[in-house]
C-alpha cells in the first residue's frame, strides 16, 4: 500500500472540478459542526487542509491534527504553523481521557479494518457531552460507486487499495451505537456520495 503524498489535497484544490468537490464538503462539514465550544481533535488529518479549514470556520479554542504519517504531519506543520499536529495512531491516542470537546473522522474510518477500535479510543478522549463527527463514503450511492470506479482507474489510481471497510447509513449508525455513541444527526452531502453523522457519548 502506497502512502498518500502529503500535498495531495492542496494540489487537487488548484483544479476547478476537484476544488468544487472538496470545498463543498469542507463548507458543509463546518456548518454541520458549527462553532466548537472547546478543543477539537481531527483524526487522520493528512496534510492539514481540512483541519485548517475547521480551525478557521468552527473557531475551536484549541485544535490538534493527528495522522499516522510522519510525512503528512511534517507537511501540515510547515503549511499551518498555527495548529498543533502530532504523529500517532488513531487506534491508540496519546491524550488523557476527556481531553477534547469535538473529535472528527473526516473520510478516515473507511481506511481501517477495525473502525470500532478508533471509535472506542475517540470515546475515551472525548469530554462528557462532547461531539464526534464522522464523514464516510456512501456505498449505497450508485453515483459514488461509479465515480469511485472511474477515479481509481484513472487519475486516482493511488486510491485503489485505500478503502478497506465499506459504509452505508446502517453500518455507520450501528458502529457508532455499538461503541457507545448516540447519533443525533445524520445527513448526506455531495449528491449523496458521502454520509455525515454527528453523535454524542452515551
């Protein structure tokens, strides 16, 4: 499995059609989250583009971007020095219990074989009354499956082996419930290709 280039999204944002797709999801996720009253942890931040957007629009008091890739974190630190970025595995978070008010998994859970382990760790470091935000591909969407097939055959070949867990609404809700979360809001964005969920710890 090849590691994603840390500047992948920044390069994509320079191409109009990709820019529209990514900026649209950035905006809709930030509006879904609204203002963060406290600290925010973005798990699987890659090069930090989405983390920086959330920091600007959701106004957390403190934000941390976390990724398992050293290259991604080094790049994110260089591009967004106002944000703290750390190298760590989302399955074993280096934070105390209850450290964050909001935690985001933005197109991350589909990249792990055991997303419930990440969700359990997120629950541990989430403050009481805190919120978890999950964004995943919608495998029930015919449009998503068509676009994904073409994308991974053409310009996005590097993504071919990256999705190892498939999601639809039912799977996402079940995994959240099974790990002790209560789903409070669920919607679809980008023509139904992505599922966005907000949940709190039970």
